[in-house]
């Protein structure tokens, strides 16, 4: 106790001898350090409750490719042809991915091993997202400090450390591109603001490097390379364009475009695709604007106006003609389906069912905004107000970022991830401005009492105390909300499920890993497995077996053939399976346990995608509904549905099962009905394996009879 007491007195003595500026710096450093540690620690719930395991579907592909890179080296990785995917087509890995995530992880892995810190590559992948979330906290502080001051930066850093909208994609085990992309995006914005404020080539070049890192990591870089040109264009329109903006954007665009074209998957898209034309157009406008300003300085007013009118007409004609010619000849690629779906939310549903079938591509509900953002819903407008109140070139950028991200987050729930950082930044500005203003009111009230002066307005102290108390309550509830959402909603790995029994005890469902282990140990190495595309990455990574389709979804025709097989009768499905050399078929089924994300609930998407190509035009969605337009699996269900391959694989022998007390056999706990077709046998398939809780069912495709015998 005496040692602790002496240590405490010495530390307080040292702090007391520091100047005010040094004390302030120390406090800022302590707060920022706590936010960084909290950002990492709050994302570890899944590891503590389950184990160090990769989550979801896409992360398994990222883990598999990272492991290959770490073991075989970059040259082999870049030239890797994966014959385990998209049989019989295969996939060239190096030219079809954004490698930033894998290269960064492999670099960390080799650096740690160089220092003799032995760690498995899987654990590097598991803890990668929490590590970069801590880096994101630091960058958020720096960006917000540039926009307002260090006080707002500390609030924003503390908020982004625990905001659910960002945590949903960055918990331990969530080894996906977004885990690194948000850091890259905010770092690029940070460098851009520094370049705009200083007009320095150095900061613009750093911005280009950040943009290159972003391009190498995530396809969402398109948002970034459109947002910065919009900022420059707005500055032009509002008369704020200057040599600083010219230097910053010209340097950033030239270097960034050249660097981004070094990524194989991107290639010449920055100068060929429609998504990048806004950046190119604004770059051209910058050159024209600078040239016009040069002429204005050199020529008299009358000569300048004559020349300007003729030059403007000439430039518009030339640019228009070139754009039309390039568009007609196909040199400028049209917008992609995903980009169209952002501008028109109904586009994917009406034209590209494979995009519309992905749950994270659905529009965001109002409840999701509050669930993922909580107090930011209220403080976001406050931050916008304070940015408008003190309008600068940098604040105009964050206003544009906030408004555009609000729209895109509403169109697609996945893009809540892009909205969360700007919400934290604007909320940090709002909270800091409000607290600073009312804390000053308290200080001036105390001074007025000492000097015996009258308050400038009645109940000044009471109002200040009330507002400060309200903001404190907001921040406390925000902390509890974020912790609860992180713990309960975003820290459960989909590969391992947990549920509570009636007595309160926990039961673990490990059927998915059980099924993949069985495939790896009990099937030939060259076996081909057919499943819906959702499970492709997990099968190749965990079972090491060849699959027909996976989560890359690049070939709609191939996926359509699988959908046709699943939605056809056994005989027709058998023809497709023989055509594709299928050995085993895998389905997910939740009717026994009540797991709702099974293949029966996804079945209508298989029908829609299966019927979207020429070979599947005979498959009509309305044939799988009842006469009243309902999708039912009981006796009232459509005969075509009750006899299709997917129905039979899911419900084979299920008619003998009793799932709930007081319910008949064959009672589906997800659909809450007794199934309509119980007594049937499989003709072209035989059951190979069913997991403990029936979550995964695997069937072997029967060989053709030998007619010579």
C-alpha cells in the first residue's frame, strides 16, 4: 500500500508540474488510447463465447486465398488457377479479386514470424478486422480534428469505436474486405482534406496512396472516386475553387488513376467504365478552368469574353462528339447492374434476380437505422447544422459525404457501413459543439456571480445543466445500446449456432462444420458437390471439394442451371446433374430445429434465377404458388413444388419425425405447418449423410445402370 501511495503521489506531482498544454495533450492521448483499446476489445465477444473461428461465407474464401498466399508466395498467388471452383470452368484467382486484404494479412503474418512470434494464419485473419478498427479510430480522430478541432475528434473516435453499423462488419472472425476498406476510405479522406487545406503535392500524393490501398481492398472504391470529384465540382460552382484545389485534385487524380490500374481486377476500368467518367470529367474541367483563368489574367475583358464564348462552344462540341463515339463503339463500358440498382432500387428486382437475391442488397428499414446508429440519428442533423454554420472547403466535403451516404444506405442495407463513419464524425462535431457552448454558459454564469453581474437571460444555468445532463444521458444510453447490439446481434458466427433451451441452458449447433468434415473425410478428392451458391466458399475452404457455383456469382448462366436442377422434378434434375458431373448434392434444412435461413426459404430465388435464362424459360414462378398465390409446403401447396428435387431432398424421411409435442409427424418448425408430401422415395439420389440436428443433408447421385449386365 505504501508503494502504491508513493507511486500515486509521484505521478500526481509530475502531472502537476506539467504546463497546461502538456496536461491537455496527456489527457487527449489517454482518451484516444482508451478508444483504440475499446475498439479492439468490444469486437471479441464471438471469440470469448465460441472460439477463434471465421464467420459467414465470403470470409472463408478470403481465408483460403490468404493461406495460399502465405504458404506459396505472391507470384503463385497472382497466377493461381483454382480448379476447385465453378466446375468445369474454374477461376483465375489473381485477376478476379481485390488482393489488399490478403496481402496485408500475409505481410502481418510474415512480420510476426520474422520476430519469432508464432501465430497461425487463421488467427491473423480472425483478429484482422478488430486490429484495423483500432486504426480506423485513430484516422477518425485525425479527420474530425481537421474538420473542427481535437475535442470533436475525441468524441468521434470514441463513437466509431463502438458504433454497431461499423462493428457489424468488423467483429473478430469477420474476415471480409470491409474490415480494411473503411480504414482505407477514411485515411484517403483525411489525406484529401489535408491536401485541400494546404494545396500541398505531398498530401495529395499521400491521398493517392490511400486511394490505391482502397482500390486494392474493396469494390466500394467507386463511391470514393465519385465523392471527391463531386466535392471539387461543388467548390467550382460555389466560387471556392482555387490553386490549392487544382493542385490537390490534379495530383490525386493522375497518381491515383495510374496506381489503381496496377490492380489486375481493375485494369483499364478507371479510363473506360462509366462509373469513373465523373472523375475524368471533373479533371478536364479543372484544366479548362485553370486555362480560362490564365486567359482572363492575360487578355482584356472584351477579348476574353469573345474568346471564352467560342472556346466554350468548341469544347462542348468536341467533348460531346467524343463521348458519343466512345459510347457507341463500346470503348466506355456502361454502368454495372449493381450501380444501376443504387440509382434505381427496383432495377435489380426486375432485371437481375441474382443481385436482388442477396439479403444485404435489400433496402434498409427505418428500424435498422436506429438499431445500427442509435443517437447518431438525432445528432447527425446537428452536426450538419454546425458544418453549415461554419462553412469551409473541408466542411463542404463532409456535408456532401453525409448526404450522399444517407441516400445510398437507404437503398442498400450493406451500405450502412459507409454511413456509420460519417455519422460518427458529424455527431462528434454536434456533441462537441453543444457541450462546449453550454459549458461556457456555466463558466460565464460563475464569473457573473463573482462580479455580481446580471445573467444575459433568465435560468441560464438551469438550461445549461439540463442540456449537458441530456447529452450525458444520450452518451450513456449509446454506450449500453452499442454493447448490447454488439454482444447479441453481431457476435454470433453463422458457422456455429447457439440457442437457449426451456431450462435456460445453452445448446450448440455445430452441424455445418460436421457436414464439411464428413465431406472431406468420406468422399473422393475429385468429388463434385452441387449446392446453392451461398455455401460454395465454405465447401471449398472447409471440405476441400470441387463445387459448381459459389459466392462470386460472376456467371449467372451456371447458377441458373443449378437453380433449374433444384426446382425441377427428379428426372429432369438428374439430366442436369449428369450434364454437370455432379457426385453429391448438399442442402440446408431448418424444419427440425427452427433455423429459418434454410434452402426452402431461399427456394423462390432458385426458381427466379433458374427461369431467367433461355434453358430455364419453362420454369415459371407462379407454378410454385397455390391458386390463391401463396407459397405453401403443406397439403395445399402446389403439386410442382411438392414433387421438385429441393422439396424431396429437404423433407426426405422428415414425415416420420415428431418435432414438437402435440403436433403431427412431419411438422415443419420454420413454416409452422405439417408438410404435404410425406410418403415418397428418392429415385436418382441416395441419402449419404445427415447431420445431428438435420441442418445439413448430403445426397449421393446414383450412377446410370450398366446396360451390358
